[in-house]
């Protein structure tokens, strides 16, 4: 580890480019399908349950592979793991684009989201490895790029599907996966050629006792639950918001896609500012309060007056997700060691995305049972209470390793 600030980008430019390009691939597939589900449905039969399952795959895969990533062989290079993850993302996009039936579409989606799940966990320790003196700035940069990658697909999915077909609309994102592979393959080859023995060059050793202690940490559980509540809302919106807006506000598919882009787009300035702000704030309680208010106002507006100021309600619901980038930077801020960061990253994102996976399914089931969107919106509104409780726990400046002190001394 570097003990003092390094020259700004000396020897790290390729890693910087690699982090940005990798982040650009971590959300494209999530928001690319829901705006064109009607077009896909003309070739591949889709019902509410099938759509709900596809909407659940992102957080479910993020959960499963988030929990498995820290259990990979302990001396694997971070670069090698990231190369494998990006290759899976790229191949998954291609499979989705050529899928002849629902099973192939689901398998391609699973492959893509599995790669994203691994990369989700690896990126925080990658930032800690290459930029230990600029954790806040780099987390801000890659979280912002992730937000942008959520914004673009719903904006262009319908126009591309109309002009070139839904298969091109889904498969074109493989190009970004190929671009991201280039710097990480180079960095991986450099690592192997150097045969470095420094622990900073590999996934830190994670003794079973360390992984086990994370499961008994109050801080880890609170951070995972907070991440889970935020993920539940985000992925429910990515899966269902266009359909909700069509039904309750009476808008067309293009406008619904644009409003989904607005939902994702408000995350761009938040992702740019929140990580740096989180680093500077000693107590992030005010951020939790703002998120709770935004969620309440957004969902409340869609329940009471959906057609009156639809853009405002959607924008406020998007602001509620501000705790997503804050949680990412807290993974590094609430740990003292690289091993602790990997363990907390895997636990938080694994369990958090597992909770988030329930969002699209529960929203779909509630809609199928009731035939309306009131119950699903009330359910999402009810998650605000859990967000506040867990948010206030992680708001306090406490380290993960403190939960098992003094046994590690």
C-alpha cells in the first residue's frame, strides 16, 4: 500500500482508463430491456411473471456472485478477475441479442449480470489498490459513469429497436465490453510478467475467520440492508417504471423511456458529488434524511397525482437512490485494511443485491394479484422506514474491524 499521496496519475493512467471503462459496463444491460419489452414480446412471449424474473436477474446475480467473489482463490490477481468478469458481460450481451427464445434471453442476461456482479465487488478494492490516496474522487468518478451507463440505454433503446430491431438494441452494448477489456488485459499481462509477490498486487488474503466475522458485524448488516433497500427500489424501477407510467399517467412508450432515463439521470450529479461529500462528512445522517424525503414525495406523488407532475415524482424517486453511491464509498471508509474492504464489499453487495432482487418480483406479483399499481407503490413506499433505521446506524463513523476488536490485535 502507498503510505503517502502519489503524483496525481503517475503510472496509473491505464488503471484510471480501465476503471472508467469497466464502470461503463456495469449497468447498461439493466436498463436496456424494459423500454423495448413490447418489441421483444412480439418474437419471444413475455408475461408479467417472465418480465419480473428478468428484472430480478440483475440484483440476484449481483448478490450470488458478490458473495462468491471474495471466496475465489486468494492469490488471484484483481486484474485477472476483472478480465473474466468483463468477458462474461460482453458474451452475455451477444447472447441476448441473438436469443431465439425466453430461455436463451434469460441465460444471456444471467451471464451478463454474473460478470457485473463480480466486477461490482472487485472495483472498490481495485480503487483502493491503485488510488489509495484518492478513494473519494475515484469512487465518485466510477459511480458517475455507472449512472450515465444507466441513463443512455432507455433513451436510445426504442429508437434503435424501431430502426434496426430489438436484437441490435440489446446486443450493441458488447462493444463497450470489448473496449473495457483492453486496458485490463494489458494490466493483467504486466502483473503476470512481473510475478509480483506484494499482497497489494493480488486479492488480499481472506482467512475464513475474517469472512466469518463479517457475518457477525452489526455495521456490515446495517450497510448491507441499506444497500438492499436502495437496490430494491432501483431495480423495481428499472423493471417496471415504464409500464407503471404508461398505466397510471397515460403516457406513450417513448416518453416512458425518457422518464426512466430521467430516473437514472438524476443519479449522475448525485454520483459525482455524494462520494466526495461522504468522505468529508463525519456523520451522513443528513443524507439519509434527504433520501427518505425524496422517496416519500416521489412515490406519494405517483399515488396521489400521477399525471399532474409526472416528471417531478419520477425525479424525486430517483433522488432517493442517492444512498447507492454513498454506500459504495462507505465500503472503503468503514474498513481499515484491504482484506476488510474485500470482505465488506462482498458481504454488502452480495446480501444487498439479494434483498434488491425481491423488488421486481414483488412488484410484479402485487400487480398481477391486484390488477393495479397502488399496492406495488405502497410497498416501495414502506421501504423508506428500513432505509432510515439502517442509514442512521452506518452514519456513525465506526470501522468494520472494530466489531471484532480486540481479537485481531
